C-alpha cells in the first residue's frame, strides 16, 4: 500500500506541479508499476531500493523485448520518482541519481505568446470573490515564474507590495526573492482589500479557498486548466505560466543568469532550454533588422 501511495503522490505531482499530459502520466504509472513488480518479486520496498538494486533491475530489463525509447523512458520515470521522494523528504539520497539513459533530442516546454497570456489573464470573472483571487494568482505566477506549490503556500508577508518583491522557498528548501510587476501588485492589492472588506478568514496565508482555509495546488491547477480551456488552449497547466515567464524574459533580452536566479534553477543548463525556445524568434528579428542578413 505504501508503494502505491507514493506512486500516486508522485503522479499527482506530475499532473499538478509539472503539468504533464494524461498520456505522459499514464506512461509513468506503467513504468513505475513495472519497477514495483520487480521489487515485489525480490521482496524489496520501493522506498528502500538501493543503487545496487536498480542496477540489477536494469540488467534484468536488458533481457526484455523493449525498444531503446521504452528503456530510456523507464529510466527517466524512475529517476524522476526517486528525485521527487528525496525532495519530499521520504528518502535521504536518490538511488537513481546516476542511472544513465541514452541521449535524445531536448524537450521544448509549452509556453503561451503574449496575446495568449493576455487572454488567459483576462478570463477570470473578477466581479466575484474567487475570480478576483484567481486573477491575482494568474498575474503573480506569470509575473514571477513561481511554481504552483510556491504560489499555494505564500504568506501575506512574503509579498512586499511597496517594493514589488515576492520571497518564496522552492526546491531544496532554497529561498529566493523575485521582482513582481505593477499589474500583479495591483491585482494582489485588490484581492487583499476584498478579503479585508469581507473579513475573510485565512490567517496569514496569501491565497485562501472558498471556506477561508489554505488553498492547495490542486485547486490552482484546476482553475488554470479551466480558464485555459475557455480560451481554447490545450496542454496548459500552472507550469505553462512559469515557462511563459522565462521565455518572454529571454525574448526581451534578459540575461540567462538573471532568469536562472528568478526561476530558482540550481543548474544553468536547466535554464538554457529557453534559449532554444526563443531561437526561431531571435532569428526572425535578425533577418528583419540586421543589414547583412540578406
């Protein structure tokens, strides 16, 4: 049961936090189910798997009629699962950290262009309480590149409305300070003013649910997906706002080190994906404006 609960917890994280598609999540479930069959067969709890266990699993995997792509995906699924368990505090060390998978083309994340972002931000009905809250959430996440879990756990004191700064604690328990634009600040002011006027409970939490309790990332996820569907956008999740934040900064000539700091990436190679996304746009600008491009 513990194994199944941990797998379910990870798959929920993949859907809500990372915004993966239903097909990807189903594939991860299949892959982790395959590992669970192996651990059950060998009398090992998945949470207690060692580096040696996983190497033996890979040896056994080599005898199965799987394509290289399938093997690569299996390894990726397992690495992600144990990385998640470590970040959540279930394990101290990631036994799958150095599992090697074949190289492949780099994944380019989904992002919205500026017109699409404007449409999405304008979708909530701000004449009602939850709509105003959702507009403030959307504005803040796009303005600061916060992960959905970071937005859900913010305290009122984490946002400096006068200075335009949000302080958040991300992966690895690392705290960072990120600038927040004027639009997001104004929507946050409006939302907080409504809370005060209606004496809405919630303590020091920035965003609360309909009953005044702390909002959770699932609620934010469902809200964003719902608004995206109203706009006719497919494959949009909270993480799409984060990708859009970074992409638009790079498109407007922000340096990659600054973007890395704002996103809270430990390794700059993670941030460099956004230079790949923006390359076609930069090429079009070059061809349009550079005198020697023709």
